[in-house]
C-alpha cells in the first residue's frame, strides 16, 4: 500500500490509511473501491457539499455504493488493495500530470477513464457531474489542501522526529501556537507533507496574501463549534512579525484569526523583527509561542528530495537526469549543497544550461567564437595599417584549436545520444559558474 500512497496527495493518503484501519477492524483483507469512496465521503465534508450542489442525492449515492460492495474481491500482490482499486489509481496516475493525485483527479478518472468500472451503478450517478476540476483538495472541517508538492520519501530521522514532536504539541493543546523557523530552501514546506497525516483533527493551509479567499474559507467552513476539535491552522511562509502586522490591519482577517480556537502553526524563515513580534503576538492571542528550529538536512534526505523532483525537472527541460548525477548533487560536494532548496536550484540551473547548449552551442564554444571574431577584426585593421600580425595570428590559431576541440567533444556527445543527458561534468561546471558570480 505504501507504494500507492506515494502517488496520492497527503489528504488522500490519510483517507487510504483510515480505510485500511476500518477494513482491518471488521476482519477484512483488501480495500475495495467502495471502501475508499465511502471513507472519503465521510472524511471530507466538502465532498458531500460539492455533490449536493450539483444535484446528487447523497443518501442514494451511499446506498448505491454499499450495494456494489463485493463479498469477495481479487487482490493484487501484498498491497492490501483490491485489483479494481489499484486499477483506478493507476488509471488516474496515467491520465494526470499532477505530482500527486487529489480528489478531483481521482473522481475524473473514475467517471471518464476507468472503463473496467463503468458498469458500477454509482459511476452512473457520478457521471452527471462534469466539473470535477472545481473540487478542491480539502481535509477534515473543509480545510484547504497544501500547495502542490512532489511526494517525498523521508529518510532523515530528524525530520521524522520533528513531525512527531510538532504533532504532539498541536494535538495536546488546542491553544498551541508553534513557529517552525528555518532558512529558505531548508525543506520546511516539503517536511510539512510528512506532518499532516498525523493531524487527526485535520488541517487548514492558508496563504494570508490572498485575503478574500482566506476570509471565505474561515467564515464558511473553517470555524467549527467550540465543542468540536478544530483543524490545525497552518500559516506557511508567515513569521510572527508577519502575523502581528496583519492582525493590526483594520477590517482584515484579524477578527477571524483572533476568534479561532484551534492550534496554529507558523512556518517561515527568521527575520530581525520576530523576537519582539513574538512577545506581542503572545499578548494579543493569549497563547504561548513555542519556537522550533528546522533541523539541517542530511545528504540522504537531500537525495530523496531531488529524486522526487527528477521526473518534473526532466519534463520541464527535456533532459535526462541520471542516478549518478542525483547522487553527485547530494553527496558529491560536501559542504556546498546544504539544503534541499539549494540542491534543486543547482540541478535546475545545470539542466537549463544544458538545454540552452542543445539549442545553440556550448557556452565555451560561444565565448571562443567571440574572441576569434574580435581577433580577426584586429588582424584586418593591422593589415590595413601595415602593422605586424604574427602574434595575433598565433593567438588566433590557439583559440581556433581550442574551439575545434570543444566542438569535436560536443559532436561526439551528440553522436552517442548524450547531448540531453546531464553529466556530472555539467553539474561541476554549473557549480563553478554559480560560485564565481
């Protein structure tokens, strides 16, 4: 099951895990399509709301799904998923370019592309809906989903320990106010995807820069009754100083944030104003601020992050990134690449430069070509003035020889079919260019 979870969004991963727990509790063995559908309808209030608005009788749909539940189902391998559920996931993954499958991609594939499931009665009920793309990725309490991110395998025990520690802080105290601080590119948002499956009450991810959207989410769906557990309010890229400044604005989201009775998690780099702002924020919200540092990333974790982005980078730049180059990014230059963000930037820059070289010529050849043109002009001027040109011609011959060698190497690389294959040498050249600029 773990291999399939990696292609699902964090919210869908939680639903799949809870479905598995429910199946095990009743003595079952395989998770069916119907098990998964019933759980996600129960888990996420936004999905029933979405269906009702589009004319679906929810009670009828649930009864139809329950009637289609097979008594005996085929299981593929040891994943614990029925063959039909694996087929549904595989069909959705093949049809979608999204890095992780969310509700909209799964429903779209079920209704439009999963031919083997078209005889299901509940599929006929769902076929009346044509705008599945309008279904957002949500979690319990209609909390908005995280921003798009590549599924990442966590290999660093410090990242896992941090997820556990912060999950405990947020779950144990409904009035928790936690600030996770770390440098840009240190992997905070990527790490966040390892935290959310541990949040039993769900989460609400907000971008405070989009005030209209935030107001709507908080007012309409995200202020549960005080007797109910509130989802964790995740304010990514928001420091204590940022939040304190926002709360001072008149007629902003301040009144809603001040009345929110659930735990709050801030994630951002540290700024010079955060120390004083943290104390002001504690007084304004009546909460104690817990400050947690983002741990440094191990080379193994950096390797896991760049590997998760490999396919997207290859597609963007139309180049091949080999396992050797990914290993070099993470392990080849100790002390140079210290964070996932820096590793991705290094890899992106090298791929972009290689793509330019394929469309034009290698940078070294272009530079030598410019020098050769300049020398030829100087020689012509000296010849016109009857001045000696032997030294210039000697230099010209050396440059022409160097350029010919570079062009020969590039032609040989193209002949081997490796012009779009990123090599370790390409990474090293990019590192030298980066450090000298």
